[in-house]
C-alpha cells in the first residue's frame, strides 16, 4: 500500500503530463531493450571465419543475427540461383529490417520527452502566476510553491527520460552500423565463392 501511495504522490507532483511521460518511458525502454537483444553479437567467429565454414557443420545454433544470416546465405548458395547477389540482398533484407526495428520510435520518444517536460513547466508556471494574480498564495493546488515544484519536476522528468535514451540510442546505432557492415561483407564473401 505504501508503494502505491508513493507512486500516486509521484504522479501527482508532475500534474497531467506525468502519465504520458511514464508511458513514453516504458515505450523507450521497451524499444531499447529489444534493440539491445537483437544487436547483441555473441558469436566468436568473424565474418571471414563464418564464411570459411562453407560446409555449414556448426555444432551449435546461431548465437546472433549475423550467424543466422550467414547460415541462411549458405542455404541459398547451395540452391545455386542464377543471380546469387540479388537473392542474398532479398534474403538479408529481413535481417537488415530487424536490426533497424524501433529506431524511429526511440528517436521520436527522445524528441518528445523534453517537450512534454516543457509543457509541464509551462503549466506549472501558469498555475504560479494565476496564484499570484488571485493572491491565493495558499490555495489547495499548492499555490506558488506547488506551481514551481510542478514546473521543475516535469522538466526534470522529461530530461531524465531523454538523456539516457540519447546515450543508449547512439551506442545501439553504432552497433547497428557495424552489423550492417558485417552483413554486407558476408554477402560479398558468399558471392566470391569458397575461401581458402
């Protein structure tokens, strides 16, 4: 019960912008968690080493998206299609799409969260100035102190959502670019033929 009471107090501190900010926070961390899971690179082999295992006799399941893509590339290569590169581009598109998933959502949330905080700031300052205009310094809504508190709290909340989101997004974007480069290298090596 104390936890629910604390959560209610926390939500009340920021006014009406807190539920949307909380929702944005959950969306952000869901998207970041999904991307972190998809972009993990657990394989111990480089792309060249993976492509050298042309017989496909791995003793384990694919450890990450790159190994899975290379295995699909081998399966496609065994079918010996006429234009292998075109078929590989089509086959690897699924993986390239998967590693880009939720990037737009994260970008939007990181942009909107500070604006929501700013909206709460403006709302809090309006409440403060209305209290001053009415000379109701000790009104039920908290008067000047309540309005300033709401203004500062929502700004803080918006920034606390956006700043870690920006940092995590930039790290995951670097991993995404590296995996995209590895997928391109895998396609090139599969098209070259057997490596010795």
